[in-house]
């Protein structure tokens, strides 16, 4: 076939949807419980939105962004992540004038041009939350607890929470200088990307996955031991509250995350069942981001999880979805003489909001029953001449394997009441 989905993208097929909806529903139920309201921002933004936030020297901006010029000459980019767009919208709509904190969630596709591999795509789907307006360590903890509760509800057991503090604009620059000095001496061992990072973005040296760089970065000064007093106090308060909530964490001084806007807390939930693409979700604090957009100083903290990668990890760890409930009505009008009744019932049920289906393929009764079973219908209405002549309608309850007869009005009442029960 000539046309295929572009490299690094995947069609999400109807058979995949129950798993996707399950993840989305678990996520949205948590958003309700934690008080996050949905926001939908455009899939593309001015390039500058990402340059200012994610960072001009970051890999995401330098190597991974899909940028283009539109017919009006504007430089745009497909969003590589959503915090930048949500922050831009926060300022544009004056959300700093609302009672704080402002708690938002989003979900949708993100785009990064990277070498595709298991768990890494060029278009992938993220769900995330952002909490704006509070510097309280409790806000960091809320975002981490939300993420941990999300993975718990999906049934994950052995995920590891990696935690670090990347400091602030006071303590990070002197730390970066110290780091740079130490690594300069080992420069020859670094990959070509890290040779550049050493000049432009020394913090990013810490999370390079190339073995030679990892070896060269052993026993360098730790950022969490070089924090200013206020960053150290903030980090201690975060850890104390995580302890209180019995959330285990691993202090990972090499966790800096790829986007430049992080300050203070950085975290990632890591799966041991995945290979190199092992982070299922992560986030952190970004107290300078709104200011970078020339908005009023507004702290923030957030996180994002990746749907495709989580589904992959669930499969690897043998986590199953809750079994799909049988639902709706399949109308098996066996002889042609019963098809009008079948048609009228079909639309009557659909108008009442029930899932209802009938056969368009001329199947035999046996084949229709099989089809209804495969389609996970709860009831099959069987219209045959014998019962039709008596004005009766036969219903088979597929979950119990029982069959009963009803008069037409009774049948409707019965099916509608079953729907109300199913919806409750
Ligand atoms: P990040 O925005 O890089 O912190 O990523 C947050 C989460 O999004 C990761 O933990 C992954 O689950 C997911 N993710 C990031 N990049 C990709 C990608 N290229 N393909 C698939 N999932 C991704």
C-alpha cells in the first residue's frame, strides 16, 4: 500500500479505544476529585512560546520541534508539550486575577521529532495538570500525589518515584559553574551533544543516557547539596509531606528533566519493565515560567503522563483493564416478515438513548446470536413468526443465558429500566 501513517505515529483503532477511554476516565475522575478544570489550547502556537519556556538551548526546541511558516508568514510550531500553551493562555485570559490557585488539566496529542522506538513516538498523547499561583510545598506534593494515585488506580505496583530539586535562579547558576568546572576536566569522554551542553546548558549533562557521559558524570557535585537556604527548606518540606503520605521516593540528583523552565522540585515516575524509555510521567515546579512570558510573577507546578507509554507498560506488567460490561440490545429479526417491527423497535430504543443494533447483512438467527455475543450486547430481542403472531417478544439476557417473553409495551419498560440501572 502506498500510504501509511507517518513514521512515528500510530492509528488508535476501535479495538484500542476501551483502554484509552479507561485511562482518560481514571485521569478525569482524579481531576474531579482534586478540583482541576479542563482547558483546551491549540495544537500549534507561535514558535516563540516554546523558545521562551522550554528553552532555546533545550533538545526539544533545538532538535525535536515541528516548526513551519504558515501562508501569512508566521513562524509556528506543533506543540511538543502543553505547559507552555496553558501558561500562555493563563496570561492571555487574565487568570492571575482569579482566586488562586488556578488548577487546570489538559489532554491531547503532542509532537516531537525524535527517533521512534518502543515507547517513543513523534505524535504521542499526554494528559497533564497545572497548579498556578502557589509557592506552598503542599502544591508540589498534591501534584506528585495525584500522579501516584493515578498509577495506583491503574494497578501499577513497582513504579519508582525519582525526586530532585533543580534549585532556583539564585542557586542554580553557581551550581552550574561548579559542575562545568569539574566536567571540563573530563570533556574528552563526553558525546558530541554533551560537548555542546557543557557550554550552553550544563545541567542537561546530568541526564544524558550515553554510557560514556554517565561514567564521566559520576561523583560530580550534587545539585541537591548545593541549594540556597530557601530551596533547601522547600525541598525538605516536600519530602516531609511525602513521608507523611507514605509516598516512597528515590533521591535522584541526576534528574533534571529536558525542559528549561523547571525550578525547585522535579520528579518522574519510572517503570522497571520498560527499556530506555522508562519514564511514564513526570513534572515539577516552574516558578519563573509565567514571568518568562511577561506575565505577573506567578509560581506553578504541574505534571504530564504519556498514554501510549503507560499502555505499553501495563501490557508488559500484565495489568488488565476492568472487563467490559455487556450493554445494549441487539435486535434479531429472523424472518423478513418481522423486519418492519424490528426497524421500528431499533429506532425507538436508540431515541431513548440505548445502544441498539440490528442486522444489515442477511445473517441467519444463529449467526446473529453469535454477532450479538461478539458485540457484547446485554440483550437480544428475537423476533420470530411464532411469537410475533401472539403479539409477544422474546428477549435473551446474554449475561444470564435466560430467555423471557414480553408484550411490546412491557418490553420497552423492561429495557428502559435496565438502562437506568446500567447507568446508575
Ligand atoms: P515530558 O514532557 O518529556 O516530561 O514527558 C512526560 C511523559 O510524556 C513521559 O513520561 C512519557 O510518558 C510521555 N512522552 C514524552 N515524550 C514521548 C514520546 N516521544 N513518545 C511517547 N511518549 C512520550
